[in-house]
């Protein structure tokens, strides 16, 4: 699996009138027997971590809100990210970076960037650019080098992508609807802190790789051609470059009412078992298979489906209408299920110790939700591409799943108290 392909972008929508449809974002997986989606408000289920303060050096605030000005984004999880010219104090903090625990890499819109950053080069010395595929389109732009800071953590000399930079024209083989501005992205950039080290990995370091990276020698059409890129130069997970808290992270969001909330604030905590505030506690570790998927059984005792967990998806996207036994919304809200009344469902996920971790979730009709709210724990829709595309998982446990839970993402090959990643835990 090409790691970047685990990402699906979300665009904004209005829930009350179903005025515009949302598309899935990054994929994330399952819940245990903590608070079910749509539960009452209150503190997040502990599941792990410890006493957390936003003043802790490895903690930053994350917020679910409507998004940047001009955007109306439902269930978008945002954080502030500071970019600096490498080795200097010349920095810029960019708000409303969309947090994806199912993607990898820092990507910022050119329209939001005021810094002048050095460029990265391919092995031949040509300027490096990337065509990043997402389910709803692709981002295009050069790869630059920056120091990336979040809270008191710093990833030095990190390769990042600048989206929508027109220095080099989009190659003809970089296909898909362009996602290169605030309106199409729903954010000022992407903060990918998923379970992998790089966005592509060994595949893009091979001559017959998938063609995500391009060497650019001319600003004319055809001036960029597919190239191989060493692992060290690829757009990478910023957490891995932190000095200490570099093996993963977790997100903790409070429970919210079934009717939703105008906004929600939670914590993004770096490291797993590296500090007193980031222990696994009693969180259940969910295993990955050889292809990087987790396993979800739906309903409990039923059929098994591949799945993943991630905040880049704004809802729980699963199966199709036939298997889910749910009707699909029509018109601009066709990305969602529209039951006549709220439906409570259950599934289970397979943990590394062989036990099944129960997952309870609810599905609401979007037209019943208030347009003044932007955080919802009970949105769900059919998984696009399923079941005809065998590369698409059956379940994408998105941000709806995170409310009322503490969800860990361990990074591949990085040691943690539960062994090396990759894995999810909750």
C-alpha cells in the first residue's frame, strides 16, 4: 500500500439543510466499549495517557471548528503549526492545519506561506516536487525544507510540500481534481502524523516506483518528470524527527451531545510511554496486517473487513447501503447515510492479544442536525469505491469515532511500551 493513498480529503458542508455534501477524509479505525458515538457530553474516556496540561512540552491544542474564514467544515480537526527557515528564528505560525492521523507529512498552501524556504532536490540535483494522490483529487507543489515546531517539539530540516505553488506546471500524469486552495482543502494545510515514517517509503526510492515525486528542470510544460527519492528526502512524519517523543502520538477529545457542538477543544500529545503524561494505560492495541490495515467485524460476530482509524475522515465511512442496511442521502448529501431515525450499531476490532474490542457507534440523519454546530459524533456514510475496488477498506473510522476517546497512533519501527509500531490503540 502506498502510504499516502490512505488519505481521503474532506470538504465543507452544512448539516441542517444538507446543502452540500462532504467527502471522506483520512481513514481511522474503531472504538472499544468506551462512550458510544453521540453520547452525552463530558470528559474523554481515559484509555491511556495521564494528567495532561496544554503547558506540557509535548502537548498542543487541537480544535474542531468551522475552519478558516470562508470555509464551513464539519468535523475538521485543526492545529497550529510553526514553520521556520532551517536553523533560524525566522518563523511563521499557520493556524487551521488539518490534522490527519491517517496520512503522513506537513503540507501547506502556498497562499498561506510568507517564508522563503530552501528547496529539496532529487538525486540528480533537480528541484523536487510531488503529486500527492487523495481519493477526491490530488495536490501538486514543490518539496521544501523547514524546521517544524509544535508546542515545544521541533522537527529540524524536514521535507514538506507546498501545495498550489505554480513555479512548475502540473505534469500531465498528475491526475485528479486539484486540491490546491483553502476552499477545496478546507484548511490552510495538512499535518499528517500517521503510522508511517514517510509518505511513500521504499516504493518511491525504487526506479519502478509509483511516480509520486518529480524532478523539475524547467518551468515549461513537461519540465517535471517522475523520479526516485531517497527515504531521507521524502515528505516525512514530523514526529519521527523529534528528539524524544518520536514514537507516535495520541488525540484526546471530549464526549459531545448527540445533537453536536459548535466547537470542541482537545489535546494532541506526542510520544507513547516517553513521558508521565503519555502512557498507554489500559488502551487496547489494534494490530495491523501486512498491508497496513486493521480488522473490523461487522456486526459483532459477523463478517470481517479491512479498516483503519484516522482524523482525516470527517465521519465513519463503511461498506455500502446493502451491507450496512442503511439508506443513502440524496442530492448534495449523497456521501452520507440518511436513516429515518438514529440507528445504534456495534462492531468489533481485533487486538494484538487476539481478543475482540467492541465498538459502538451511531448513525444520524444529517438533515436533523443544527447548522450552528460543526462537531458531530454520529455522522456516517458509505465507503466510496467499496466493494468494487479491492484496495479500498470496508471501514474508515473517522473523526466521529474520536469523540469521548483517547486514540493512539504508533509509528512503524519505533519502539513503544507495547512493542514497535505500527498500531492503533484506544
